[in-house]
C-alpha cells in the first residue's frame, strides 16, 4: 500500500489514479492521520461479492422451522 499526505496527493492525483488503476491501494493522510483510502473498484466488487456469498451460506445454515409470529408477540406481552 502506498501512503501519501493530502498536500502531495492533491499535486499528484493523476499519478495516484494510475497506481490505483494498476491495482494498488493508496492511503491518503492528513496531519499523519488516515483520511482516505483509494482502492481499485474491482477489489471492492470482489469483496462485496464474497460478503454476499458468506451471507447466503450463513442464511442457509440457519434452521428456524415454522415460526408463529403472533405467539412470539404474545409471549412478550405482560
């Protein structure tokens, strides 16, 4: 991961965009603190697809059986 200060990032935005387009991640800092993260779009889409697959797997693994909503609501009433 390439790290650059905000002032330098402003001056070299085209170069940073080229790095990100080539697959590199760029961290932009302001006064030494992380301010922004430039990530290739393909990586975000891959991460999103992976997360959705994990959610689908988890949902399939949860067996609830038949649920009577009215009974559940009534259980909680005084």
